C-alpha cells in the first residue's frame, strides 16, 4: 500500500498523535503485538483514527514490518513517521514516543492558552467596530446638525467622519468577518500544534527550541544505542520540520561519512544553533556525544518551556491592554471629541 494511494486521507491532528503515541507506548510496555493491539484499541478511537489503526493492523497482519507499516501510512504526519522509524532503528520506540507525546502536549497546551487569550480581544475589537459604525451613522450626523444650527465652525475631521456611510450590508460583512476570524482561530493547529499562530511574537522561537530539543534527544538515543553517526543524523534529519535545518543535517551526515572531521563539517552548517554546535563538537571529541546531546536537549527544552509560559501569560494580557486602550481612544475621538469641541466653541460666544 504505497503512500500515494492514501493521499486522500487527512493527516492526524496533534491530539490524535498524542492518543496514538500513548496507546503504542502501552502496547510496547505490555509486550502486546502491535497488530493485535491496534485491532483492540481501534474501537475506542475517533472515526478517522480508527480507520488508520485498522489499516496499520491489516498491514502488520499481511507480514509488513512495523517500519514499513508506519512508513506507508499517509495519515501519519511525515515527521511522526520518521520519528517512529528512528526509534525502531535503535530499539527505543517507547522512549521516542514518550518524547513525542510530551513535546506535542506542551505545544498543544501553549496553543490552547494563546487561543483562549485571543478570543476576548477579538470579541472586543469587533464589538467596538460595530459600535463605531453605529455612532458614525447615527450620533455624529446629529452632532453635525447642531454645529450647523448654531452656526459654529464645522471641523474638517467631523465632516470626514460624517461622510462615512454605513449600510446594513457593512454590518453584515462585519458579523461574517467576526465569525470567519473565530473559525480560523478555532481551526488553527489542525496540522501541527502551532500552525496558524506563528504570527504571534515569540511563538516561532518556542517551536524552534522544542524542535531542536527533540532533535538532540532523538540523536542522543540513536548514538547511545550504537547507530553510526551518519545514519543517526539522516534518521533524525527526517524528523525536522525546517527544510534548511533538515538539508544541512543530511549535508553534515554526508561530510562525516566522507571523512571530514566533526568541527570542520558542522561549522559549514549555519542552521545549527551555536550552543548545539559547540556541544556536538565537544561531545564528539570527548567520545561522549550521547551525554552532550542530552545536555543540549535539556537546555533547549527548558528554554522553550520558559518562553512558552511567558508568552502564554504576556501575549493575552498585552493584547487586552492594547485593544482596551485602542477602544478607549476610538470612542474618545468619535463620541466625546465632537462634544468637547462643540462646548469649547460655544463657550467662546
């Protein structure tokens, strides 16, 4: 069953990846054959995940190896497939799956915090725009009439504001836009935990740090359990989302395999972070690469977690303050501004 024949199947959502990883971990820990285990647990899965589990079980029953069955399943995200195959290569699938579960759960938790924090500002923004439209179409024209009746100098900005025509179609468009934004926010993260939220400052850095932490941990497992470094780099490279980082990992593997020393080879790869580069060089020189990579994994995971906590607290709060301040300024200019200007000019007479 080639991957192309399953191209119509959608990729599993992050929450489904967590569920699948946990179930496979439990099967491996209990020593249950995956084909039998998949059949048994599929009944409790959601429809799409159930179909995928049954396909995997069928492939395993037909004699396919675990690597082949998972590699040919198009509903699995490519990165997850590569991670599982790499874990099987070093006989540490359970540890790799635990790492995948923890990483995905952290990112899903950050996504939920950001989405919940953004809902209130979005509601306030659209509610404020709706009220602004009502004020422009009802209150400001009446204030303009008072200016004319009292023969008070008519400010240009008020003339500009009253020239804005708001029809029921504009209000309908505003409501539809509000619903569309909420729908996009709700659907974000269907393909990967942070998809659709990378525009938020700091989110891309968190995702990158988590990715580097996972890369380091998986590479440490492969090296520790005797997988040759070039092969370990290629297997780990398949699990990287960043195209540049992935390609440079393959280039590093080819250079080392060709006889280039680690320091010279990795210094040519700009996508590798400086701290990870230093640990790779030091660990390789001291014949303790696994330990050095574990240090890198702990460092980047800790930094990513701290950044994620900071973003989940600061972004919603900052957004509320900016939106609240913006709404206050908007109404000060459109409602109280004309009234204060009118009173000031009347006081001069």
